[in-house]
């Protein structure tokens, strides 16, 4: 049971990668000239997460209404991962909030609220304005908090906000990106390469996509046996439609099953398969 629970937990992490976890952005890579055009408050994406072909759970990602974090206005990007109740494993419900600065295209910090087999823990990361250091506070339920400070390469971001920043990039075939990422405990350089364009079958129908190959340095059960492959919609939104990962515990796939466009993107027209904008909750503190 312990092994099965651990693999499901790893599978749901793939959903968080799809939500925002596969790629990164630094100050050296400028934001789109028109600001955030690929997404905005109210956007909501729902993913089915599968492990070895069996549904392990789901992840829902919402860009919330503007709020304040560390005295600055941010968009909270809220990712909620849940295990499938029919899978026969201990219940898992993780909530991850990344605080994205839409003008600077950077992340100011994040909150993780984990509830796994009814054991709760929390992690808060607060990056300084340059992204050169971070204060991390970790706390398990019933225990005192533990605080640590980490020195980081300039422009460091987290993996969730990074995907959203990348969506504002042109994603031209042949382009490569290399960025510093901090998970709250581990710092590494992530490399991404835009391989090509193609069509793939998705739960929302046949879609034109941009294929991006990603090299990571995750450890433990999220250590990759080969590169992660991400498929973004080939349109102005660059929505992650599918994430494929082959970890040491097995093959994981996250697929977009429902998409609601952000409220501020009407001028771009609807993405195929999208529905009305979501209300967009806030995760600020």
C-alpha cells in the first residue's frame, strides 16, 4: 500500500507540472512586449492524471483575481491535485499557490498545503525581489515551524509560475531556454527545447500543438528516466494540453480535459474547446 500511495503521489505531481511545473522564466528572458497575453485571471484548466494507463487523480489550475503578496499585486495561480477515490489508496489533496507578478513575469513566492492520508503539512517560500535568495518555512501539523534561508542564482523562479511565463514566449521551433528553478528544498537548472509542431489527439479533440522537450533534475520518485515532453496548444494561449513523463516509479501522463478562458482575453478569440471564464479564486495572504 505504501508503495502504491507513493506512486500516486508522484503521478499527481505530474499534474502540478502541467499546471505549472515543467518550465521556467528568468529576468534575462523578457516578457512579451504586450504583457500577459496568453492567460489572465479567470482562466481554469482541469487535467486528468494517469499512472501506467490508470487514472490516478486530477489537477485543477485556476488563475485567481489580483491580490497582494509581500506588499505587491500578484495573480495567485492555484493548483489543486486530488487522488481518484476509486483507486483504493490513501486520500491525497494538495493545494499549491504560486504568486505571479504579471508585469515582471516573475514569481514572488508560493504556498503549499498538503493533505496526504489526513496528515497535513505546509510550506511557504518567499523570494526576494531579485530572485537571489528565498526564505522557506516548513511546518507539519502539530509541530513547530522550521525556517531556512537559501541563496539562489539571480532570477530564480518556481516551477509553477515558470510554465505560465513561458506561455508568453513565441515558442518558435528550434528555440532553447535554460533557467534556474527552486522547489523549496532543491535548486537546479532546467533546460527546454522547442522541437516542432504537430497534431495530437486529446480529450478535447484533435489539436495543433507545439512540442517542447524538458530536461529536469528532480530527485527521488520524480527523477526522470528520460526527458519530459510537454505539448502546448499552437495558438496565442499556449495552454499545456499534455505532459508525458517517465519517472523511476513509472510512466505518468497529464491531459487537459476542460478549459475555461480568462476574462481578459476576449480579443484573442476563444481557444477551441474552451468554455466561459471561471470566477477565479484568490490564494493570497
